[in-house]
C-alpha cells in the first residue's frame, strides 16, 4: 500500500528570471533521452495501467515534466 500526495517538496520563488540560462537548461533536458521524452513515455504508459490510482500518478508525473518545457 502506498500514499500519493500531490505537492511540491520545496516552495518555488523566482526572483530574477534568466531567459538565457533557461534556454540552456531546456536544451540539456531535450533529446531522445531527455526529460520531455520521458514525459511522453509516462503519458503513454498510463493507457495500459491496471488501476486508476496508477493512471493518475503517471499522468501527474508526465504532465509535471511536460510543463517545464512550455
């Protein structure tokens, strides 16, 4: 048995946004082995998950990683 709570581990407060650094970080996360590809695998796996709780968890993981790339 496990318990899943949807909350951030640490609060996020961005005081000085840096678009140049953000572009560099996103370039490191992309590619076939990057976070965006992993996000798509999570979202695809949710369709074959046997339980609703697991589908919800896979969806939350996939979407949270995808949002980083918008």
